[in-house]
C-alpha cells in the first residue's frame, strides 16, 4: 500500500510540473496596451502661504513592453509608456497669480511578476519617469510661460488578467517622486494585446 501511495504521489507530481512550468509562459512576449484612470499630482508650492496642494484629474496613456519567463513561476519584463493628463493647480488671480499644469509623462520601468492563477499575474515595477510641467505666471497683468522637465523614481504594483489567448485586462497603482516637491499617484485600468 505504501509503495502504491508513493507511486501515485510521484505520478501526480510529474503531471503537475509541466502545468507549473507553463504558468509563467502565459504572460510572455511583446505587448501593447492602453490605459485610463485617476491622475493625482501634489505640488509643494514656492511660497509658505501657499504650502502644499493636491489636484486630481483624468489620466490616460499607452505603453509597449516585453516579458520573458525567468523561472516556472516568475516573469521579468520592461515597458515604455506615455501618459497624459490635464491635472493642474491655479493660484492667485488674473492680475497676480499663475497655474501649474501637468503636460506629459514618459516612463521606462522594469517589472517582476508571478502568476497567482493560470490567468492572473501579480507584479511589481520600478523605473524612471520624466514629467513635463507647464507653469504660467502672471505679474501685474503680464503672463509668462515656461516648461520644466522633472526626473523621478517610479514604484508600482498591479494585476494582469488574461481574457483571451492574446488579450488581457490590467489594473495598476503607480507612485512617482520627482523631488523638487512634486509627487504623483496614479490608479489606472486598461486593456492590452500580446503578439
């Protein structure tokens, strides 16, 4: 009986191994995606009276990436993204005041993920982001404009769910610190395809 029991366990283990090995393979290859969600940016303003301000708005973006299986239950990948939003903050008035507004964000990030079900990938990401801010400043009724590029460190986590053999849905949280008093929080959802 004991020998039969051991043989059955060994056979079951052998049958399960290929399935485990295929888990990570379900989330590999080139991909392209489009996202939409909530974009929040926090400005630490120059004057002590203004202090810190948070503003949120609709954000949307596109990304391309590539993932490989580095272990039976582990993928590693890279992606490049372009994110747009109309998030901004106005202060003062039409005579003496101004506006800070997010224009675009370019990201480059690596990610590591593990399948938690045959169709669901949980992942974390770390990377670089470049944010372009437009600042309009009005003094005595005269307005000047400038664009500033800020570099930041991006941290994120998300879930990807396979809907069809080559299509998936994803949801992601991303935090980026650009230093100089600017931080962004993004919560996005979207769809993608694998090639």
